[in-house]
């Protein structure tokens, strides 16, 4: 049997660093990084030096907005460590801790970060910031289902354990509520008992609905692309809208009225329920549906 040797490509596929940058701003950046670190960092020489000048102006604007937000430096560092922990970036955590120690920040807070909901070390504003971050950080499912639903669909129809894991780890609020049902000694949140959670997973499993339900994200994304730049079709039927406190974001009435300006709206804010409101609080959800249609009788 004849063997075929593969030739190694002679051309280097990596971008070469730019040693002599153009423009005053980049020259200053090279100078100060060389002064601080003893050398010009590779990302600066390879990537930043190739960006158009507009990018520098853009980041300058972002920096100005960042200063106007007036978020305490300690809160910023806590959120950064939260991000690093979410991405299991140990190097990022070490670098962040070095800055916090140098700035004489409260290390006890960073050590208690995982218990921010209950720890007395954190203010209400800090808890709200971490909770908001958590809501927005857990979006991997939406990215995967929106881009390649069939890829995850094979796993969702192959093993019930994989289906259960994918369904249970959705948004932060639902995740903690569902987890409570499987911890001994804790009361279930509303209707989210072990039996009802397993029933819901079983319904998807027996009907092989994992892939098709994931595909709905991709289909919605395609429709969004097709509708880009076009005025949305006017809504002509009455609208009922209930805001649940545990939803990924809480929609105010002003947004609802702007989205449906020409119709009668039933709007209400309730004190419990989240993203899966009909599953979590079926009686409350049903009462809201009844209230919506009561005015139309």
C-alpha cells in the first residue's frame, strides 16, 4: 500500500505583529504598555493596531458612558469576579483579586460572593446587580437553539437525562425554584413539585419534542431577519399582559402600550411566578386569563 505524505503549508496563517504603528494614539498606547509591562502586549500589536480609528473613538465613548454610570469600583470588581467564576477562568479571578487587594477592597465580600443572596455583607443594590447579571448570563440555551437546534436536538431525543438537564437549567429564577423541589426539607415553589417537573420532562420525552421545541428559536430568528427594516403588522385584537416578578425581564406598562397602541389592553403586575408562569402558578395564570377576557363578554 502506497503512503501519501501531507505537505506542511509554508505560509504562516497567523497575523504578523505590527511593530511600528500608525497614528498618535496607537504610538502612545505602545509607549505606555511598554513602560508598564516592559513590552508591547501581543493583542495590541496584532489586533488593535489593525482596527480602524473609528474603533478607538467608539471605545472612548463607551469609557465616558461607563464613568457616568457611577457604579462603585468594588461593585464592578465583584461583577467581574462573578463573570470569571461563571466562565471558570481561574487566571481572571487571580488577576481580579490582585487588583482588589491593591485597592484595599473588602476581601470578605469576594469570598462570600456565592452567598450574595443571603450574606449580610451585601447591600440591596449589590444583590440586585448580581441578580440582573445572572438573568442575562444564562443565555447559552437560546444561542444554541437559535443557531443550531438540530445539533442539540440529537442529544435531547437520545437520552432522558440529557433532556432533563437541558430543560431544568434555563433562567436563574426557574433554576433555583426547580432545584428546591429536589432538596430534602425545602418546600416546592408553587406547582413545581418533583412529580410535576418529572411529568413535564416525560411529556417532551414520550413525544420526542426536544428537537422541535428547540427549532422554534431558530425559526423565530429567521422571521426576525426577514422582518428587519420593515414596520410590524398592526395588532387588531385585544391584548392581555401580565408581568411576573421572576420573569427574565419585567416589562412595564409603558412598553406594552407602545407595542400595542391601537387596542384595548388588560395589564397587571402580580407578586409571584416567573418565566414558566403557567407551570409555576397555574391558578394565578388562569385567573389572569379570565380577567383578560372578562371585559370582552
